[in-house]
């Protein structure tokens, strides 16, 4: 063991602890405001200013304003947390300036909960919440169900939901810890105590001593802190959060992304300390291989193998690159990680750099992410100042520095050889592989490129062990995956679940189901290169392999929920438009093939489809897939192929019956006034932009189909449901 | 017979002209970049800097960058035209970006886009005659929770409906008018 490294790290930890204790003494009330691009867009900056002003005018010294990144609960932002020592942590949703003022006056100063505005509007505000791990490894240990045992014991002690609320959750993250066999983890809020429970007697003791008498049952308290304890303590009461398993996002919404001290407080740089302290790069590569971590950028290439291959080729110089060119529309997890926990990505990069023998490192970030760039710049600066980057990191003999290079809005630059060209200052066009970047990459030297999420997983993998990481996932793929859940869903946001979770779990249990009570038609995964999974397959456990079999890909993890109103031909057209636009033009199949496919799809959606179009599309799609130069072209036909495979009838209806079942394709629908329902209010006629609706007051109106441009205005403004879309 | 001598090396003049075409700050940034052994790799960073100041890349500025970084002008132009982010024409006072990412698209971004083009009387990539508004389509702003969104300069407007478009444009037109008066 390298004792210099261990001592240097211990000094950092002690200094961080001392500074944090001084900045936030015990009994401080904390007001936490999210601050990421999405939070700010929703108005978090004004909320922050309002709290700043309120604290100043109140003259109180024991109230601290705390900035975090985002938790990934997009549709409820800005989110404000109020943490009063000894009280249940409370989160408010969609806070604006006025509400911030009210929260400060009533809750922070007056101690009065504003129930209506609390995140997800819980029915009760109990004294205690008992979070019981309901995951398969853990939850069934006591009499078949720990949750049920608790329910019975609580009822026996006459503690109802108003006093003690019982919340079954996903994995609390203790499975990896050295502890007695067959125990269940139980987290008690607001005391932030975790018990290991193994019998009915244990449950009875906790109920009696802790929940009734208010004494902690010391002998059952877990000695370990799990990866998610901090997160569950703040967010464990919300279903959206407590069914998740957060590894890459473990610190998002918990720590201040600009505070190294807070990152260190949550085991930050402990992994780097272990790695450099041990001083054996081969061991590092072995651990990552053992963990079965696969590249989170979409390809799913085993990370350990990639590192090993790079390491084998190093002669003098070698580079490490973080691919933060998150170009998939509908994917925003990388942005969120960079904005909410940049130190974790940097730590992952240093460990990777050490393992492969990198001499220089680069962040390749989209220029469209100004806040993410600012946060990484800041984090790199802080790391340099504290000896975590630069010469002799943590006093070891390893040196590495990181630089930021900006993208400039080219989707194809997510492909590794194109990305390398872009860093070299060229047009971002891919080249033929081999040689692979691991052999000859940036400036002809061995180069290891990994995605943001892959790096964010690395520190946790070393702190909690490769074996633990592997067990979280499926047989062939360790760990979790972050999905950006969006589209027609009730709870838009970032969802991190173990590999092997089902789409049903993500969409219904976490995402709260389809918006506006509509029915689910399918889920689009993997961005423009992915495919659509029909509702009939949503119970399939998802990992890289199963998604591939269903005609889609994991991709970077975009997950767009589509409902009955979405036309699958139109969606396929949307993605082909994207790929055609983003094709770099270097190889013919992609450049010309996507264009021709788009033309056919445009024809079909315009009601001019011909017999044989589907077969033509399939042939073209296979040609583009098989003969394109890079991943963009190879995957571009996926949306077309998967929609034809699962929704062929919709294509046929468009072509043969000239009908769009979802009533989305303009050319295939018409608007008609129902004479029985029309009261002649003239609303539609007055709103028609082309004056094609005729009729006198109090008489049924009529639409001139020849002149109608199908804008749908009449349909929207009619208050009597008298305009039909057919 | 004429006795004028032809000056063969005009490098100093060319470099002076190049420096004059850019701001001293950008020139200093370029000189900093030339210290790196891989000078050419800084081209995109430099172009970001130039566009950040002028709002677009003119032929004169691209020439200047080529001279100072010692890369062919053809390569500078090649890079500037390859990446969507770089603009070769001046932009209007307000940049209007409609997100056409997947989440926005399925929530009706196309209708917002149509309405904006109709109200402003321009297509994507164009600027209004009064130089007030430029309109562009962007790929995912990463604020899918607010879909569909429109971004004006760096302010994001979420949950947009076509009906709200005229008022939104009006608000900015009025702002510009008041600025002018002041």
C-alpha cells in the first residue's frame, strides 16, 4: 500500500469534514434548491434569490441555503427541500417566487407544513416513515414478507398511517454489505436510522422501542452506510424515487455539484484512494472486467475489455476521453450527471486513465450544454488545486490533466472515430475501423473513449466492490441503467433501475403511467438509432441483449412513451428525417439511403403510398443497415424496421385504405361538423383561417372539404364536441 | 523600364491584417493555442470564440483564423460548414429556437413551429427583415419535462401552445422597441 496516497487522502477528508462542520453546524435548517439547466428553465434561479432575500431580512443565522443539481423529477421542477433537524424532510414541487416566500414564512419560520404544495401531495404527514426493502434478495426474509410483518406489528401497536407510514421500497442498497444472512434492511425517517432485521421479534422491538417510545434500538442498527442512504433519507417517501436504484445518479440532488467537500463526504475520491494506494493498474482492469460493466453510451461494449485492449497497445502516449456529446433527442442523463455530480465523472476518468496508462485526458462536451461545461470547468479547477489532477495525483507517481473540448452540434460526433476527428479540429466524419481507437486513436495514439454514465459508475464500483456491482444487474450485464423518461408519461424524468427491470416497472410503477389516462401504444428506446417496443412486449426484462432481440437498442437510454394518438409511420418518419439530416455524407448508403427512405415515408403519410412501398422500405433499410460505414448509418433504419415489424397494419392502412388510425397524418384526416350536436354558435367559422366553414347563427355549420387546410382549429375551439376528426 | 521592386514576403502584412480582423482578446486566445504541440486541434474552440463575440463567422474572420492558426482556409470553411452550431450569416437580435427533439415532437412541437413560421413570415434558418428575430430548429434542449419548448436567447418557455405564439413574439418586439426608445 502506498502510504503517501492514504495520508494525503485522509488529510483531504479531515479538512473537508472540518469545513463542512463549520459551514453547517448542528441544528441548522437547510433550504435546498435544485439548480440544473432544467431546474433553472423552470424558474429555480428566482426561487433561490427569493430565499436569499428572505433569509437576509429574517436575520436568522441558523438557516442555510443549499444548492444541488437536479434529482431528475423534471415535470415537478423547481423542487425545494426544507430540512429541519429532527423533522421529516419535506420537498415542495413547482415552486415559484411567491410560493418560496410562503414556504419561508409558514414552514421555515412558522413550522407549518403547506400540504397542498408538497411533492406528489401525500395524504398524511406522519411522525415516522418506515421504508422496508421489498426487493427480491431482501424483502421476503421474515415470514415471507417483511412488509406484511411490519403491517401486522404496527396494527397490533395501534399505530395508524397518520402516525407511522409503512412504505415498501426498491433496494436500499445494503445487499452488498457484510451482514448476517437473511436480513431485511429497514430505514426509519426522519431519524435516518437503518436497521438490519431478521425476525418477527426484531420487528416487534423496533415498533415498540423506536416508533412508540422514541428510543433507537442500538443492537439492530446497521454499522454500514449504503450507497443510497443519503438519497433515501431525502427522497425515500416518493414512489418515483424509492423504486429506483441509484448508482450513477447516487449524488444527484443530494450534494452541491460545486462543492468538493460535499462530494468527499459521500465517499468521494475514496475509490481513487484505494486504486492509487494499491498501485496496480492490472488489478483495476480486472475489477472492472469482473463487475461486467458495459459501455453506457449505447454500444454496450465491455468496459474492462476496452481498458485491457487500450493498455496492451500503450507505448509512450495514451489518451482518455469522456464522450459527453449527448446528441440523442430525448436523452438528458449525461447533462444531468455533469451538472449534478461532476466530481464523480472526473474521479471515474482518473481511475480509467490510471488503468490504461493515459497521459492526457479530454472531455468532449456539446456546446449546447453551457451549464454542464461551466460545472466541469469548475470541478477540474478545484481538483487541480487539491492535488487530484495534475502532477503526482494524491502524492502517487501518476500524473494526469484534463481539458475540455467543445462539440459544435453534429450528432455523428458521438461515434468514436468522428469524435476523435472533431477533437483534432477536423470535420467530424467517421473512418473505417479497424484500427480501433484502442490501437490507434487521437493523433495516432491508443485512446480509450467512455461515456459519462460509464465513468460515473466507476467510483461506486470500487467503493462497494465489483462483485456487488455485478449482482445488481443481470447475468451478462452488471449494474444499473439510467433512462430519460419522456413523452406521454405522467412523471417525466430520470430513472435509474437495475439492468433487467421491465418497461412496465419503469412506465407504470415509477413513471406513474400514461398521461391523460390514454392507453400505451409503445415505448421508443435508444434515440434515433433505436426502435419501438410495442405494448405486448413491455414485460420483457431489459438489457443490451433483450432490447437487441426486440429490434431496438439500449442506446444512451432515451425512453419516449407513445400513446394511442401517436402514428407509428409518422414517428418512423420523424427519426429518419433526423438521421438523414445528421448523416455526415461520407458513405453513400447512409447519405442516399436515408434520403430515399424519407421520400417513401413522406409519400405514405401524404396519402400517396403505393403497393410495394413496405417491401421497398424493408429492402432499402437492410441495405443501409448492412453497408453503412459507421454506427449512425447502421442503426438509422432501426425505427423503420421495428415499426414495420410490430405495426405493419398501420403502414397498410396508410397505403391501401388511405387512413391514419391515430388521426395524426394531416393528409389522411378530415374534419366534419356533426349536425346533431352543432348549436350554430359560429365559433368555428370565426376561427377558421381560410374561411371554409359556412352556416348561419343557430343553424348547423358545414366545412368545405375542398378549401379546408386541416389545421384543426375548429376541432380545438368547438365547445360542444360537434366537430369530428375522421 | 520600371524600377519598382516586388516585395516577395508579405507575411508580416498578412498577419497584421488577420489580427486587425479580430478582437485583441481573440488574437491572444489563438496565440495561447499555438503553444500546444497539436495546434490545429484548437480550430473548433477558436471558431466558438469568434462566433461568441460576433454572433456569426464572416469570410474575413475565417481567413484571419486560418492565417493565425496556420491552417488552410479551405479547412476552416470545411469545419465551419460541417457543424450546425456555426452560422455564416449575421443573426437577428433575438434567436428563437424551437426544440424538435422526440419528446417535444410527440407533444406537438410541429404545430408550434408552423405557427412561428407563419407569424414571423420566415422559415427555419432565416432572419426577419427588421433583423429582430432569427428562427432555428434545435435538437433536444434537454428540458423534456417542459415539452414542447421554445427558447428565446437563453430563456426557455415550456408547455407551449400555438395560441401563445403571437403574444410571445409581441413581448419581445415590444421589448426591442422600448430598448430603442431608451
